[in-house]
C-alpha cells in the first residue's frame, strides 16, 4: 500500500478514527457505474456514514455510501445516489474477514476512497471495534495534549 499514499484521495471517513478503534486495514476495489466514477472523481462522494457487510451469498458490500448525481449525464443515465455497491476482495481475504467479524462485535468501515495509477478507484476498509464514550474522551485529550506540546516546542525551536 506504500505507493497509494500519494494518490488522489476522493473521500475520507474522518469520523471512523474517532468512533472506532481500527484493528486491521485492507485495500479493496469497488464496483461502480460510469456516472458514479465521474461523480466520485469530481468530489461528489461521501463515505462518512457508510459501512461494509457480507450479504447472504458471502459477498462484501458497501452500504449507505453516497455518490451524488453527475451534472453532465442525461437524466436517463443517472445512477442512484444510495445503492448497495459490491466491494471486490480476494476470496481468501474475504474468508479471513468474515471469520474475524463473526460474533465478535466488530464492524467493517471504509476509511478512505482513492484512485490508483490506472484510474481505478480503491477503498481502504478497516476492521473496527466501537469505542466507548470514555475512550473517545481519552483520545481527544491525548490529541489536545500532543497539540499543546508541539505548539510549545515550535515556540522554543529556533
């Protein structure tokens, strides 16, 4: 995943790290229609409220992701803004992920959506455990303390 760090990010889930403890991350593909791809590349995609789950057939799907309408497409060619989208994952990775989530109160959340070299859109998903309220407060406090330390060090650094 090292070369993907410089690729353009199309959408991020900023709430994921605040709401969840990320245990493991994976890079997966996503099955999109033409107008959805163009909509995402123009910045009209949101994955903040979305999540992934396995359907009855064992396929990993992305639920509740928003892809806004593409302005230059005709009304007949438009896509649904909220529809179930298939995530493309290797069978062995899917089996491991299914075993990890089975009965353990874990969820799969998308962390970011980005493009790769060939213009394909990838989604970084994370196996996550929900944080309790006190864990969220602890995270915020640690971030504020780190920010204050950095500010102080910057002030006294020549």
